[in-house]
C-alpha cells in the first residue's frame, strides 16, 4: 500500500468555512497543503464559481506556481500544459502545471485539454485543474484530491465509489449565494461602523450564512440602529461592483475589501441582515463578537449556527 493510501485511507471529507478575503484564503490553502496533500497526488481538482477564491487557494497550496489565468490580466500563452509531453525530462521542465478549464475551453477543445492532463500525469507531473467538473467527463478518471469552494470549503479524497466532481459542484454552487450575501452585508456593516467612528482594527471570522466582527475592546454600538441602517441600504437596491483589488463600490460608497470579487451584484439580492442584539464575549480570548446572519429567520439561526 502506498504511503498516501496509508495516510489518507480513512479520510472521507473535511469541511471548513470558505473565508472572505484573499489573505485568509491563501492561509487556508497553506493549511490544506500541510494536512491533506500527499507528495504522490498528481491530479488536484478544484470546483467553484469564478471569484470564489480558487486561484488564491492554489497560490497558498503551491507557492510560486505559475497560474495561467492571472487575475491581473496577464495570461500565459501558449498554455504550458499542452507541451508538457514534448519535453518530459528537460532540465527546465516544470513539475507542476495549472489550468483553468473554463478559461482554456475558449481556446482549446475539451478533449485536447483532457489528453494533455492525462499525458502530464502519466509522466509523473502534478496538474492542478480549476473547474475540474467540466473536464472530468473527458478524463475517465477522478482526481486524487478534490476541493470545492462555496460558502464552505469541502476537501475530499475520492474513491471508486465517489464522490464525483459534480456531486461537489452541486453542493458548492447551491451555497455560494449565501457567501456573496454575507460578504456584501459585512462590508455594508463595516461602512456604517466607520461612520460611527469605530475605527479600531477588528478581526473577521465566519459562521454559516453570516459573518463575525471581533473586537479587542467593547465598541460603543447601537446594534438595533446598525441593523436598521444596513437593511435600509439593502432595500434601496443599489449596485455593487468591483473597483480594484482592495475596494468595492456600493452605490456611491467606495468600501475597502480584501475579496472584491465575492459579492452580490445589487444589495437587493441580500435576503435581509439580522444582527445578534448583544455583543457576545469569546471566553478564551475575551474578544467581543458582533454576529450577523443573512436570510430569513435570522434570529432563530443565531442560536444554532453550526448545526450539522
């Protein structure tokens, strides 16, 4: 039995909150590589919508890897993976290749991409495939490791009995709207906190269908008023747009944001924000937590946030 089989034979799947913000996603990628990635894993599949953080997760898992769908608009041409089999043992031949199937399918037929992936894996190369569920029907084999990114991040090591990539896609695509809603509501909330003079640097954390803002000192906040202000802006149905890699636009408001691609297109897409009407105290760190939930029945959800 191979080392990777012994190490991971009991691993079905693991679930993390998919963090909002590129630095936090990169940190999680590093953690995943340390805990779940085997040196013998040659085919890594990622599943998730555009902007969900797949590329940043890959950067955290594989520091220095050349991504072929760079978000700054510099795309590697021709695709290195397509020539992997031509110089399999060259001195400068890469060990790992990256491919964004959705992007590359605009230039190369799907069966050609699948053949290139299989050829590289057969040569002992590692291939990291974004939008893996799209190319899977042409591969006739599953990945060694699949990572799905929606509201939560799912890590699974498929066996003969699954899960199939589309199984993971069905889960993460269904949940991603809540991640977008929560992220936008969080940034609107942060905007009104700044207007009230709450400028202390605070930490961000996640809960299902919502967010947490964590303060070292108890802030002077009227939570009822804050909730009302956020929901008033939500009902105005103002557009939300990407400004740059550090800011988004919410109507006329320019708001700092570390994950500007993970938002709704308009505030009306947010199904109401409910704030817990008291700041919770985390008993170990003694930090004060502001908890917000999006969606119907928000108050009931707050008392049962992490139920499986």
